[in-house]
C-alpha cells in the first residue's frame, strides 16, 4: 500500500508529498521500484518493520507507477486495486504496475521554486499549475502589466500555464485565475528567480559517444590482458581514438563521451576490475595521457563512464569475499545474502577448460548468494550504504578528473540511492559535468544530484513520434512541454540522443535517411545538449540483437560512407555551435499538427525557425515576415532551418 503523510515546501518542485510504500514481509530483501527509478532494484531499499517491508520517500505531485521487488521477484501492490499497464519503448518495459496518484491540497498551485520561477539567458519563466479543466485562463500580474499565460501542457491530473518575462531580477507578482465563471486571485509573491547551477561550458558542446572497442585500432597486435574468450572483442583502443581525432574535428563535435575504459573482462567494460587504471587492452595510462593532451589542444571536452552500481565478479574486493567468506574485510562492500557466496560447483565450472560460452551458460543456471545487476552473476551489486563504498566512488571520480577528465556519465544511476549522488555532487569541482543514466522520470535525480541525465523521456517521445508514429505532432508537443514543466531549467543541461550503446541505431528504426535527418534536425535545434553516437554521421547501421544491436564496429572505408548524410550532420552541428538561441533560447511552438512541426528558438535578438514535415505529403508553411521569406513548400520527410 501507499500512504501520503502530508506535503511540504520544496525548493525544486514547489511542493512534495511524503509517501510511505509498504508490503507484507517475506523473503530476505525488498526494494521499491517505479517510474521514479526505471523499475530498478538498488536505489530504494526497504526496511523490515514488524511484519512489513516499508520505505518513505518524497515525490513531486502527480501520477507515479510502482511495484516491489522481493528477493528479485517483481510484485505489484496487493493492497492497491489501482493498476495500469506501464509501457516504455525507450528501455523496452511493459508490465502491469500499481498506480499512486499524489495530489496535495488546492486546485491551483504556485510556489517560487526551481521549476515554477527560474531565469535563464536573461529571461524569467513563471509557471502556474491548475487541476485539470479547472482554469479557463490565467493572468500573470506584475507591476502594471497583465500577461495572459499560455497553456503549456496537461497530464492526467494537472494543466500547466507559463509566461516568459524579460530580465532575471527579483519579481513581485500575483495571478488571476478564471475558473467556472469566477476569478480567483493568488498572491502576491515576491521572489528572486532560481538560476540553474551547471558548468557553463556544456551549452556550447555537441557530444560524440564512442565505445572504444568498436571504434578504431591504433596499437599493433591483438588486445592484451585477461578477458573472456568469445566476448566479441574488435580491438579498438584509445590510440585509435587519437588516430581519428581529425574526423571528430571535421565533423564539428567538441565533447567526447567514452564508455568505460577501466580494467575489465569484457569488450564493453561495464564489469570493472580496476577503477584506478586504464585497461591494458586499450593501451593503458600512457595512451590515456596522450589522448587527454590531444583533446585539450583541440578544445574537446571529455567525460568518462563511471560504473558504481556494481563491480566485476573478478574485482579483487569481490574475489577476496569469495575466498575468505565472512572473514573478508570487503564482505560489507557488496549486497550478500548468505555464505558461501557460490557453491563448489560454480567455482569448478568457472575454472574448467570448457569454452567460455558453455561455461557462462552453466554458471547462469547455478545459485549464488549475492545481489547482482539484472541477476547476472558477473556483476555483483555494491552496498551503497557502506561509507567505504561511498568514499571509493568519490575517490575514483576525483582521481580521473585530476587526470584530465571534464566530467562523468554515471552508469545505472537510478539503481544507486540518490543520497549518494548528492554527496558526490558536493565533493566534485564546480566545472565537472555530471550526467546520470536515468531511464525514466529523472526528477528525483536532478538539481542537487546530477546536472543532467540521459534524456530517456525525450527519447521516448521521439520514438513514439518519429519511429512508431503512435502520436501526432500535437501529442508530441504536449509531451515536450510536460517534460519542460517537470524539469524547468534542468532541461537545458540534459544529455539528448537519438541512440546510444544500449539502443538500436535510429536510422535502422526509421528505415529511411530522410526520416533520420528530420529527427536529427529536431535533436540539434531543441533544448538540451545534443550527442552523436559514433558512426551515425556516416549512416552506420546496427546489427545483432538486444544490447548489441547498435554496437557495430565503425566503418573506416570512406567509399562506403553516406556522405550526403554526413554533410547535413556537419551543417546542423555547426549551426548549433554558433547559435546562442539553439543553446539556451526560449522554445516557441508555432504549429504542431499531424506531421508538421514548426517552432522558433529565440535568445535576445537572435531567432531560429525550424520546420519539419514528417509526412508523406507536400506541406506549404507560412513563415514569419522577419525571416524575409514567402510561403515555403516542404517536401515529404524534409526540414528547413532559417535564421535571422
């Protein structure tokens, strides 16, 4: 069941509810899962109180989907009859889930806070919330001015209204709400707009993501060091990245995100065996130092991938627990459910001479006494309540920032308690960009934890509009604006993508170069920090299934490149980098109907108009006269960007 123990003011979301979730107790351990943590075990571990598992968390008001995991088994709330099918294309989730509808007192709400009153790029955004269908209009009163607020977005419970004002200083203001033939005044309020605290350099960047093993080989010979046979190594290394930096510069990207580079046993390196050394198969510390030197010469920023949700089974700490059991000094570093950690048969199979695929298959069928990432024996879960584990995370991150990294992308961030990330944020240098992998609603992970998260909610909307055609342009706009209402200024620091190492290639999903470029044009002209996954710029297709679908090795045979797609990508990147309006400008929707998208991005005197015809018919658009252009006819599956 869930119980709401009242609401309290919140500096991020105006108001949050204190909610207790509980379930009759059984099993050894339990977690709360939900749309607030991508239904992932780890972040919200429950405590046994008498005959129930229980946990209290603070949630912004709204509709949340949730369930429980007991000993790794997913359970809905047996005491809540409110159930819906919860579906997310972005991380391939579809399951029946319990529903928590969290609403505080009053039909109308505003409180000066990060998402209701904020300034960015010299303007101030004021947001007002009303219960659905309760406000026919809202006026913002400030000084002598009466400004009719725009209906921004709606969901199942609320409608959000917004006004944008010039300036960024303190405000005195109130609201007049038109409701059911009456007018209601709220206020007055007096407050200084919130200003988002993110590294200034991120807004001018376009990221390029590389999985080093799949990019380019720069060192002679085969990969060195211990590794699983049959794990699909392609031999890419850091020297290969140095070798291809001219390609990155020519493309125009000026920030680099590398998937893990530290010691591990697999090509993807999400099973870390050594946090303080670069994998020898990638070239080791010396090559990393040279890479950092070359990147700084070219003013290309670097963020690394930190895997702190779990380690490798072969990490020395975990191996110490395997060998010494309860006497290991590292026993509390992991989520252990019993001893011995693994049966003798497990170790016999592990040490056998059988081919690795056969050994892996047998190991998967055996029992082990520790929690792991998605029940994969290779990746035992860290115990984040242990102060030594928390200290390790901070020490590793600071170490590599001192060695030349400019920030971190944190793997499975939604599976780690948010309190740990708050501690990490406080310990990091101000200019280090922190991006969390949060595959669903990111609100609990922003503002005082990460500067931005990987923008899976935006990716979800793009899949539904550009790929599946489940929603039309109007529904797409409502989704965009609802996300904006939830995130406020944090939206400008989100890490946006069309694809990454955990997804299919977007060009494969849409199956057409023209459709891909329409989506890319949107990505490069919308709010947030855009990124390119290696090979997207040349039309690289994916292959395989599951997580390997997008991890195709880079093709360096230029005769096989899609140069037309590459040239458009370059132009969009250059446009993004020279436009303050695209980096931090206001988003002004003009037309969102059927398959037509027309919007402006504006910042001070700079304006950019974007039109995307995502349909099979020619469309004629009327262009605002400031762009010195008459009506423009857009061909099917095409776009145009105008500036002034």
